[in-house]
């Protein structure tokens, strides 16, 4: 009998009437555990608990907030082995490499760094007429909805700045990967005041209830553009502020005449991190037509050294696609590319068996207008598109609704900087892709998001400005 995991509300373990089996994407015949299917009653209780905790936490000292963030960091460090194994089994990513151990390290690192941030009062005017101070004050209950690709690290990105700025949190993880978040929040509640962080689990309908709940004062959502638009519409009913980190169909441009072997490792992991299941991964690469063959050779050669397999195998560096729905989408987009003249110079066929493994796949012979180029594949597939004029490549890179990350690759610092200035994205990287850090603000433009996370700017998004204007 597989283990049942439970929700945590007001510091207490809460069960459900119904549970759903969570399966291992590396072996879908293996049930990792059972997740509770929460309902509106659970949601109401969680929000009520968060409201009760907020009544005192909003007035907590800076020291208390710092200590809470550091306690969360310690929970992630002390329980990293247990959480990483659970994460690997339900999400599929390997324990090693840029996998589950890496993710748990990121959890502790982000929580610890966020503890060091502060939003001090700002004196706007101190004159004979008036004394004006700008304060940053918490908003209230934060409603968090997280995705299935980096479930624990993104949970930390949502929870910790909320706590650091004096808010309380109700988090709902993806129904595909709820177990590790349920367990992590359960562990947090051993060291935090009751009601500070509450976790519920269930389907997408529960997420819709959360974003439309009048007891929620801030919504943080990471996920698809389509769902993000629904979240924004739901929040608009109560004019609830939102931070949205949405999809990215990130473009990379390699300048003409470069040696792609110099950039093969960066391009490979920039596109294939977490088997391509990362919003900020490179998902289309533009290279000059004269450099196509050398680029293909470099990437295919590098890919041959990267083993894909069950995440519990220490040799694996890439894992499966996480769920059946996403697996079918990857298959569909590659088959559509083939039907429209694309050639798979590597991969291109599912592994077969009771799993969601799809091999690293590199596709040439496609161009803008083909679905694999125009849509976000979110899997281990990279289309390479050729250009003859750099202006056309820049125009194509900027031509879609996406604007999360972009990158330019080349050895001429002036030339790469000039292209970087013209790429339309929240983050533009030079000679790398997919890099994030807790002190660097991160967010998208266009349909890739609203607002930023990380750093002081990300922390400020969990607050409102309050002005104290005194007569002199």
C-alpha cells in the first residue's frame, strides 16, 4: 500500500475524503504515493487559518521574519535527502546533475538569501513644511499556485518572500507533483507558527477557487500563458495584485562565423535543463546557414555524452517528460515538424514502454510558422532555424507573444551586446542561457508574465506602499 500524504492547515495535518495516485514518470506502473484531493471547504479553512496568523504576523519584528526564513532554509537542508528522493520519484528528474539535489540546494539558498533582504523606510521629504516617509507594508494572505517542473524551488520562491515581508501563505501545488510540496510544508510547520504556511492539494478547479477567493490579497502564479490569463481575469474581480511567471519560447541567436564547439555545452544545457521542462530554457536556436552543419555536429556530439534514464540511477543526467499530457504534446509537435519538412538529426521517436521518456531531439529544416518553432514545446527538443541576414533572425526572435528570456552567442563582445539590446525579453543572456540567481530580478514581458521575482524588487511585490505624511 502506497503512502498517503496529507494537507497542512493551521499547523495541523488534514486528510481528505478522496485521494489520487501519483505515478513515477520513469515507470508509470510505480505508484509513488497518494495525494489528497482538497475541496472548497479545505480552501476556506486554509485561508481562514492564514488570515488568523496574519493578524499577528503582520506586526512581527524584522528579527522574527528573518528567523522564519532561515528556519525554512534549514528545513530544506536538513531534509534534503528525503525530499530529493520524493521529488525525483514524482517529477522524474535525476537526483544528480541539475536535478533534485540541485533543486533542494536552490531551495535552501533562495530561502537563506531572501532572509538577508530588507525594504527599509524611505524618507521622501524632510523639510520645514512636512516629513514624508514611505513604508512597505504586507498585503495579507498570499495565494500561491506552483507548476510541476520545479515544484519545490518555485514553492520556495513564492513562500519565502511572502513570509519575509509579513504575509501568510496558502499554496496549492500542481496535481501532477503534489507530494514533495505537501511533505516540505509539513516539515516547515514543525518550526513555524501555525497558519503561516498552509498547503492544500487538488485539481485545477481548486486553483481557480483559490485565485477567485475574496480572502486572498495577493496571487503568485507560475505556469502556462493560457492559465495565467485565467488567473489574471479571476484576480481582476477583486482587483487582487498578481505576479505571473508564464511560458517562454526563448530564442537564442548565434552570430555568423562562430565556432559552435565553443558554445555547445552552454547551448545544450541551456535548452535541455530538466529535459527542456523549464520556462526559461532555450527553445529555438537561430544560426547562420553557413554554420548549420558545424552547429549540428557540435550539439549532437555533446548530447552523446549525456545519459538519460531513471532519476534514481546515479548515472542519469536527464529524466523523462513528467506527465502523459505533456509527453503527447512533445510527440505531436515533433511529428508535425516532420510533416512540414523537418529532419530529426538526433532522436525523434519515443523510447517506448510504461514511461514518458522522449530522447534528446534536434530538428533542422524548420522555420517560423511551423508549430515546433512558434509554440513552446516544453520538452527535450530543440529546433535549429537558419538565417542569412541577422536582421531577420532578430525579427523572428522578437516576433512571437513570448518574452521571458533570450540569448545571443558570439566571441565579439560589441556585436553580442548590440544584439542583446535589441532582443525583447525580460532577461537577455550572452553566451549562456537559463541562468537565474536570487539577487537578480527575474520576470517576463509580453505574454510571458507580469511583475518580477527575486531580489528587492521581487520582495517589494509582496507589499504595498504606505505613506506617512506629517506636518512639520
